């Protein structure tokens, strides 16, 4: 008898394949019994009995197989600071404690991630950590391979800056972990989108994040006008961003494309010493000096509602 076990990542049975190849048995009946693991136990026993009934052959066979319990292996979503700071002023003690307990991480850029782990005083040396890269170019089959890490231990998903999974390629792993029933635990920490919205004074009941606007000037002008009209129609705050070295160009485009009564909120260098947050109408922005936002991470919001 050949027996193949195929179990899912939570230690439960997906299917049990049995190939009967005993020549003396012209026919057979197969009886399976699955014994659940006792409460608090770290293992599960699977027992089955094959009873051959051909002719005078009746040979019960019992086989036990112990499965590894992976129910405590969680995917921890770890937010990171929005910029360089000497001291930690944004991550709670409990978040740091959990990060210290992990030795396996999926990250967007290893150099940045290792710098962050050193910054919070991670007790494990770099060379003893397991680091895997997940960015926008990571193929799907490689993302699937990260599930093998979760079969062995808890895993931390690190964002490059801010909250993982939000405008971040880590969302692919989170969705995949959900499909395999792994516990997902988001940790408390900075989120630039939420912080900017909190500080804007704009509608926090209805809002949408649009990521990057088109690079082409005509298409970007069209997109801004569409967002402005949608904001008026739906009473919605529209949130978007730009690569830092193009911030001034986007600002000038907003000045040209949006109506004078539309509100524009800019949040730059959030949580850092030179943090800048301001909300004004387009008319008021045109009368003001150009904000110092070039080559600095920033979020833009427009609102035409009432």
C-alpha cells in the first residue's frame, strides 16, 4: 500500500490519496478515521485502516501520521517610519517587541529593511535573519513560495515607508495568506494617507486614494478635472501622490487645472521635524509662495464638496 498525505498550511487535511497495489487483493474496501488533535496539543494524528476483503485475505492496516501545527504562524504587517529619525517617536513599544520576536521578513528593499531593524535594536544579527524580497517586479510564483516561510514560522511583512499593503506591493502576499487561512495581524504605526487626511480638515467620511496621476501633461490635466468633478458630485476627498522630484510640477498643474474655489491640502514630511501641512483654496495657494515640497515625500488632496 502506498499512502500520500497532502495537507494544507494550517495542518488540516486537504485530501488523502491511497494507491492500493497488493496483487493478492482482487477488490478492497477502505475505511478512514481522522482523530482531531487534543485541545492545546501541538500535533494531530491521522489514523486510517485498509481492510482487504478479496478471498481469504483480510489484513487491517493502521498507519499514523503526525502533522505539524502551524496555526500560530501569523503574517505580521509592520509599519515603518516615514523618514529618518534619530529616536523612535512613532512606533509603540508593543509593535517593537513583536518585531524583535521575529527573524523572518518579507521586504521591498533589503538595505532599507535591515537599516530599520538595526534602528529599532533588533537582537538578531543581519546574517542570521531570513530576508525575502517582494516588490512590483516579483513574479507570482515567487510570491507563492513565501508561503513556505509561513509553514515554518511567523513572518513579518515590512513596508518601505508607512503601512504595508497600502499603496505597497505587500498586498499580494496578504491576499495570498488570506486564501490559505493564515492569521493576518496589522501592527500600529504611521500611515501617511491616514495622517494626511486627519490633518487636512477635508471630508473624512468619503475619500478615495488614487496613487500616481498620469505623467503625460494632457492626461494629467484631464484626470485632475475628472477628480475635481467627482469630488463635487460625490462630496468626496480625492487623495493622490507624486514622485518627490516631480512635486512642484504637479503643484503647478493643479493650479492650472482646478477651479479657484477648490480646496487643496498638501502634507509633506509627515512625522518629521520639518513636517509641512496646509489646506487652502486654489485661489489662496496662487497668492502664496511656492511651498517647499520638491524632492520630499508628499500627499495631495483636493475637495470641491460642501
